[in-house]
């Protein structure tokens, strides 16, 4: 992902190095900047996911938090961040998209809508993860150790898939995120009747030109009550919830392969979008990749 660098001592030459590879949807990049070091400034990741594993405790700050990261640091989805990695020991960056993580979560749980309309996010999530944070550290170290012994012929597809899924599992289980309650459930989680009805009704009518008043009328609640239900259960407004459901269906349409015989613009219009650019922007913000990138990824499997 893009970032800016600010030299700690502008007059001193940087003599860094970088190494990286991609395994499926996951990229692993190790970088050190050398010299007197740099301050790295990153933009909000939005629908992308990026985590730093510094070789030495690393200072960081954003508008809402400040500290020293020892084991791992997830970059903010919503805020710019500034970090100061060790100039010689460097930092490993693990990156993927929240769309790919959501797909993996869906396959693992066997549930078509594992987050009930909420986007998968990792920052500003309170509470512990399902497993210890060291699980993430141990997993990427083990994967990197095995990659060091790969022959010149490259990674076998079965091994690559195994490595990719190991990292995705570690990120979902070892880092607090909006899917943690679902991953940690041992029994059935009850929902209020209103929330359950709203979700099922939107699933059945999302392709129609509906608005907030239509949803409230169907659920038999006031618009204000509908807003409260959506905020309590999904942390979103009714419009955001509907948009998310439409985007989820659009993504599944693209992933199905049927969209290879149609323009992505048709998928956008089916999701209620008139302007393709707006659809692409909302899609990338939710899933961390554009619709065409999703289509390209499934074509190269």
C-alpha cells in the first residue's frame, strides 16, 4: 500500500533494502530503511488490511492513539498513522484485503453472511481476540521459515494455499476484529425479533428501489426505532446496512463467475448504482479491492 517517508536526518543517506513475495491474496514484505531511519506515514487502509511486525519495539501514533508496538501493529482503517521502525532491524508488513478475509471467514463458519451486514474491521475493536496475539507472531514466523526452504522451482500450489490460509486464520483468530464474537461463539446467538426481521426483509428485497421508510413500515417500527435497532445490532444506519447487503450480493455475483459474461456495470446497476465510479469506490472501501480486481483474481485461480 502507498505511504510517505520522512528521513529522521534528511542529510544522511538511506541504505535500506526490501524483500517480498505474494502467496495467494497475502503479501509479505520485509523492509529496512537504514541510515538514521525514517518516519513512515500511512493513509487510512479503508477496506484493505495491513499489519506491521517490527524487528524492534516501534513508536507509532495517530489522532486517536499513541504507543510502542512490540509484536504487531494493525494499521488504522480510518486514520493516518505515523511510525518509526528501527533503521537496521526493519519491519515485516503483512497485507491482504478485508474482502478476502471475509470470504475466508464465510467458508470457515459455513454461513453466507457471517457479519450480518457489517464490514470486517480490525482497529478500534475492544476486547480480546479468540486466541493469544502471539499466535499471529508464531504463524508468520513458521510460514517464513518454511518459505526459506522452497526450491528454485517455486511454491507448489497446495503449499501456497496452505500458507495463505494459515496466515488468514491467524489474523482472524489472533487479532481483535468485528468477527471475533462469531468466531468465539459456542452456542446459538439470539437476535431481537426486529433485527432478525429487518435483516431477512432486506435480504429478500435488496434488489428493489427501497428506502428507510419502506424498511420501517415493513418491520412495523418507526424510522427512529429502526435507526436504533440498526445501530445496536450492526453499528450502522439503515442506509449503510442496505448498501452493505447490496455490495455483498454484488461481490458474490462477481465471484460466481457468471459476471464473466456480463459487464461489471450490470452488476453495479443490479446493486442499485447508477454511477460505476461510485460503485467501485464503495466496493473497494468495503472489500479492499476493485470489482475488476476481484474478477481478475478468480480468473487466475
